[in-house]
């Protein structure tokens, strides 16, 4: 009876460990595949309130380059079937690394590629985070607020698009960008 009680006591901890290691494993798998593709260390953080719902390497034929796209949402729904993911990859000319999970909408996404970005028209403002200049632009479309930002790293650049609301504020967006900067190969 003591063994059964001991196992029942440990079961919740084993479940929690499995769930948290799934998130860590997914991040590691994304970073490992991205490092292989881009020959650089790329930061793909986990955010407690915004799980990753998909990560993929997308071919951009007109520019002859590839990009890593990571999408975050407020909730991770059901994983699409293998058949639906294969169709998605074909239509998007991409390789899915993680996901694709159903979600009502993407709250923000992060893109990494090997090009250096700059503000060509001077419409961007600058926020310095941990010594890194982050170029950003706030916009409103149909009553929805957005924040678009980018910064250059050692071997490429990170671009972000945030759908701002009362929970995902401008300040929170910059905090999340700071997390990437803290882990990025600068």
C-alpha cells in the first residue's frame, strides 16, 4: 500500500515534469534546426502566457533566402493532422519544425533571417534595449494596435509583429524583445 501511495503522490510531479520538458524540448528542437539551417545560434524563447503554436523554415523565392517563422498565441489548440501539416508545408513552401497547432489568432510572431535590416524611410523610432538599437513602428489598423520591430544580430536579424491589447502592451512587447536580445548571438 505504501508503494501505491508513493506512486500516487509522485504522479502529479511526473506529469508536470513531462509537460515542462515538452516546452523545453520544442524550443531546443527549433533552435537546433535553425542553427543547422542558418549556421548561427538563434534565440527562440518560451513565454509562459504565449505558447509557441508553430515554427517553420520558409523559403522566400523572390529573395532567394530562407526565414525562420515562430508564431505565438494566447492558447495552443489541437495539433493539426500530419496530412494537414503536409498540405500546409506545400502551400507555404515551408518546413514545419514545430506545430502547427490550432489557435484563434497569432498574438505575435518572430522572424529570423540572414539579412541586415534598416529603416529605409526613416519612419521607425529607436528603443535601446541592453545596448541594442531596436527599430520599431506602432500602427493602428481597423481599431487594432500593432507594434512592428526589428534588430540586427551578429549573423542576421530578428523581426517582430505584435497585436497589442490590454494584456500584451507595448511595454510587454519590448520586454519580450529584450528576452530575445539577452539570448541572441550579438
